[in-house]
């Protein structure tokens, strides 16, 4: 059953593409893109098969031949990558779909943050509720730990953000990052939050240094979005927790 997630993934990726394009512009989000972005020709069912249509049309619009751009293909492939990772890394088949949903949700958030330095409330706030809901379904006793995680995650980043803004005179950690860390606490509880932040910060530092070396100079004013690093760290810690709880169940 878990391989079904890999088959569904391109369609989810296609929807995520629409979400990533339209949500930051405040446009209504439909289930599919409806028209060519260049000539506005309405797209038919044959244009909307994820990955397959792109390859069949060789990446061009059927009517105006404008290049469709790799964006939709890239996010569809990324969604497949998330599903493959969830199937490969999640220890129990009943958790694979949870891992996929969390991964796809974080993929949309990370992508929007990378492009726009923005983590929309429309995605972060429901992710907090979803994390608490999953904790309740999993084991109602753990809900207070997860609620505390959400509150602590939000508060910690708001404090750090305020101190940073006072010291540097500009925003470094946005409110969106605080809401994403709140979602992190809701999903994994308060216990691993410090590890989550450390993991995200170290990987952001490594990538920032890599980018700076590549360009051979530091661009101090060019801030790196933190959301993608938080997203990856959150997903990996969720997987790690799934393994630990499975091993605990087996030995106990
Ligand atoms: Zn066109």
C-alpha cells in the first residue's frame, strides 16, 4: 500500500506547484493550473498529466511553443523524491502516509520561502493543528508535550528574533519562522526542539559558507531563508522519532 504514495506523488506535486505559484500572490488556489502562463491558452487534461505531459510536449506549450519552464517538472519530481524517501526511511507502513503528508507540506513551505522569503500563515497554522491531531491519534497522552512544543517553538524564535532585530537593526528571524518552529514542536514535541534548531542552523551555516565560497565573497545583506533548513531538520527528526518509537514498542 505504501508504494501507492509514490504513484500519487506526481499529482500531489502538480498541486503543490499551483500552491507555490499562487499562494504568495494571494491568488485563489485551484486543484490544477488552468492556463498556459505565456499565451493563457486553457489547459486540457492531456496537458496536466504530471511529468508525462512535460516530457511528451518536450517542455513547450502545445499552442505558443513557449518553454513551460522546469518549475512544474522540478516540484513534481521533488514530490516523488519525498514519497520515495518516506517509503525508504519510515519504519512502519502505517506511518508512510503521515511521513509523505508532512514531507509534501514542508516541501511547499520550503519552496515558497526559498523564492519569496515568506512562510504563509495559510500553510504554517494548519500544520500546527495537523501535528497536534496526529499526536492525539497516535497517543492522546503525548498531546501536552506536543502543545508545549508548539508554544515553546513559537516563543523561542520570537524572543531570538526580537533580540536580533534590536542588535542588528533588521529582521533576521521572521514571524513565519516562529510559526514553522511551532509546527515543528506540534509534530515532534518539545523534547527535540533544541536539536532541531541546532541541526537547521548548522546546515544553514554550511550552505551559507558554501554559497559564499562559490561566489568568492560574502554578501552580508543577502539573507538565506531559514525555512527550508527548518523543514528538512523537522522531517528528519520526525523520521528518527518514528524509528525510536518502533524500537521501543518491540523491546517493551
Ligand atoms: Zn502557451
